[in-house]
């Protein structure tokens, strides 16, 4: 894996793509922090890579929601409390129609 700043990439995208072709992965950074990944692909592997990325994004979203739930105390709610909230939201939605 090679790291390049977004600024370096902007100045010479072809050079960055050449590196990605050789090393397979290039991490672009903004203010010293990772922001994007360039991954070599082709028509055969594009769909598979996209499917894998969708799964990773989903897992990351679930993890973030679980962490937020723990922070705000919702992770301690009982099923009865959850179902009551769902029922209220559904009832409010029906009234709004």
C-alpha cells in the first residue's frame, strides 16, 4: 500500500494510477488522514469488489449505530419499549395521511 496526499494525486493522477496498477492499492490522504482508496480492478472483478464494498459499508453502518445506541442508552431498552415506540410512530404516520 502506498500513501499519497489528495494534493499529490490532483497534480499527477496518471502517476498515482500507475502506482495503483503496480501495488494494487493507493491510500489518498487529506490533512494526513486516510480519505480514499484506489484499487486496481478490471471488468471481471469489478462487480465482486463492489459487492464486497457494499457489505463492508453495511457492517460499518451497523457498528456505528450500535455504538451510538450504547452512548445514548438505547441499547438497554426492552423489546416492549421498542415495540411501543414503533407502534407510536406507525400510529402518528397513519394520522398524518
